[in-house]
């Protein structure tokens, strides 16, 4: 389970590391839906072996061991960062103002 403190910090643009099993999945949060209610989710996108991978995690999932915030941008102008799917890594860094 993810603590309330960490859940409040998981916002679009934040780089997170989610431990769901043996290996962590590290990437950028591109969306957060339905807040802290029962059906709330957040989507994480990363590039694994040259291929873009997205995972959607339920906020209250018992299978999530823990989540860490690696870095968080100061300000993001959009609530859903779906444009990241079409943009290269260099452009993502420039748009979000952070180093990935």
C-alpha cells in the first residue's frame, strides 16, 4: 500500500519508482485519475529496451509494495501529459524542465 503522504506527491510530471514485485518500474507519471477514491489510478510511462511502456496502477492496490518519488517538477502546465507519447526524450526534458 502507498501512504497518503506519497499519494499526494504523485502528480503528472513526477518521476516515480513503483515496487510491485521483484523489480521496480521507474518512469514519469503522465496522468492521475479519480484522486484518492476507490477507483483512483495513476499512469507511469518509461522507455524499456527502446520501447515505450505504460503501466496503470490502482492507487489502493495491495500488490504495490511501495512507491518512491525520484524527482518532481516545480510546475507542469497540463494535468494529463499524453503528448509525452509522441515526443523524444530530449524534448521531454525540455518541456518538463527536468532531467530524466
